[in-house]
C-alpha cells in the first residue's frame, strides 16, 4: 500500500502537472479530489491520453474530464473483497475512502499478491482443457465424463478398485460412517490432533466421538493410546464402531500397528487422507489403508478442485452405495422414489475437470513441496529450539505443510513468531488445536499417549506451520527464513 497523498490531484491542476505527477507515482492512476479533499473519480493515464486527443492543451486544467462512478472500498473491506472487485472490473487499483468520502489509501493488485500465503492453489495449465471440454459439451451439472474419469484416475493412482467424487472431504467422512452402519449412540474413535472436519461427521450420525493422542515420532495417531481407547470402549460394552485415522500434514500414520489393533477389536478404519495424497507407507500410497478412505481437494490442499473430495474403497459395492447416497438416495424408478435418507454430495463435471488437470501434476507438486521444506531445513539448521516435524522411516511424506515446533531454547515462541511473520505479510499458523481442547468436544473422552503427558497438547502449544505452497521460490523462502532467524535468535 502507498502514501495516499502522492495520488491526490485537484480539478484545477493542469494537464502538464498531472502528467508529471503521474510519471512520478509510476502506477498509472491518480485520484481527483475537490477543494475539501472529497474523492470525485480515478484518473488513469488512458484518461489523460484521451483528454489530450480530444484537444485539451497541456496548460489547461482537468475540468474537461467527465464525472464517473468509481469503484471504491471502505477501511473495513477485506482483501478478498478488494481482489474480487479487481477481477470483476479488470482494474489494478482501488481507492479506500473514509466515512466522509476522503481517500485514506490506495490498494493495488500488487499489494494483495505480495502476501505470502500458507498454502494456496497452484494450477498446472492442463485444467483449462478439461474444463473447456465440460463447457463445450454443456455438461456442467453434477456427474459427467470428467467425474467418471477423475474417479477412475484417482483410484488407479492410489491403488484401490473404486472411488466416488463428492463435494468435500467432510462429506466423504459422513458417507463413510453411514456406509459402516454407525448410528446414534455408537462410539467412534478419532485422532485428536486434526481439523474439526475429521470429527464433526461423527456428530452428524448421532454417534459419540472418543479422541486419542498423537505419537511424537510421526505426530499421527498413537497406537498406544488407541489400544487404551479400544480396551476402554470394549469394557463399557460399547465397542468402537469405527476408527478415524488422520494422516497429518502429508504423512501417513503407522497403519501396520493400527490395523492389527483395529482387527483385534473388530473396528473398521476410516482413513482420513485429506492432507496426505501422494504420500507413501511401506511402498503403498496413502488412501489405500482404510476399509474406507477419504481425500480432500479443498483450495489449500496439494491438489485442488477449488472444493471437493473423494471416497475410496477396495470394495465396489461400498462405493456404489456411496454414489447412491450422495445423489439423494434416489431409487430406480421413472418417478422420484426415495426409501432412505440421501444427500446432495456429488461433485460437478466442471470441478472434476480441474481435478483431472491437477492430478496430472500431483507427483511434481509433491516434489516441489518437499523442496520447499528442504530449503527451510538448510537455511535454519543452526537455529536452536526449532525442530521439524519428523519424517517416519516407514514412508515418504509430501510435506503438504512444513511444520515445526519452537521450544524454550529459542528467543521467541511459536505464537510470537506467527505474530512477527504476520506483520511481514507472511502467513503462518499454529498446528491444529486438538479436538479434546475444543469447546464443542470438551466433554468427550480423551486417551493420552502416556498417562499424564498429552503429545497433542504439547504440539499445539509449540507447533507452527510455515508457508508451503508448491510455487514458492527459493528467494521467497530465503526471505521467510531470514525473518524466522531474526525472531528466534533475537
């Protein structure tokens, strides 16, 4: 953002002085104000050119300019509102006016683009072709050739037999619980260190969440805590009806141990692979280990459809039922016949086209995210108190988000570092706040990794996620790392 005074020009200014002022500012726009400083209109270099071509002399004033209705913002307007207006009207500058109509600043597209985000979409170029096919064929409604192909291609990539494309990862978890017969009063065990979307579908079906801690080696579900939770449920004559295992920040959980425990207690696994598409566990792809697995293609994920998800299973009947439930559970009949509750959960043919283009470059995106992490690791190797999320020996993580902890050896804390980076227009976030600490779930059972020591609580208190977008440049990481270093070594 720029000093607003340099943009202000009055109607009495000459064309010559205005051209000179515009040349000094160098952004192609000025703001015409009246004698009281009230905004009248924007003035672009194109406006001046047209004024001169219409016969205005250089020493004439600006009175020949017409009045126009300019696009403006208020101080309370958000960055999203600013960018939306810029895109809609194909402009690069918007003045911000106070309650009296006086300009207080000018926002430029460069200002909005300069912020370094945590994890933004990164398109590869092929998406438009698939979307154009949908538009050219007029197949823009839910379902269609892109949906069919996207489901098949994701299933092949992950290594399962079937997949159903839906509107979100949350919807996929909800469907998974329905398909596993989870209902009112049942207990479902879930990772505590996760986003709330992993747990909320348990409430959708009227079941009771039971939360378990993480293990320090992977930050994922602790098999030790899981065993304790399974045993507790079994003793109370309400055995766990399912276990939702979350793969955190691009790393698979230890499914060999978890599967053995779940089989022992007869609890099917819902693998929440929303954050881990492209990761591996003992040579197999993430998303292939649950009885049912779910993916997310939200805008911040490693690949995106802008919004969407996928349900996967090695059981074609399960996926067929998921498709049925996700299209309002419409029975086979010429009229609209419904025998059970369904949902409007299917992905559109247009969004599936974006997903197909993104899937083509998934492996490249994994490599780029891992490279971003390597740059951080190299530049901050000597910073005491900064410890990276460990990569387990049993697999390859995607580093969807570069995550770390900050301990007492550093000059700052994770919270103070997030605040410092924010002032530098660098978005950083705490790690997920555990579900058992959320007001919504404060009354639910929680089982620690070790009695008296909650790993999830510790990670939340010390954890931080750094910008990890796959198109981050090495120069940007240099700058971010420099700010991290300055704060933690201060």
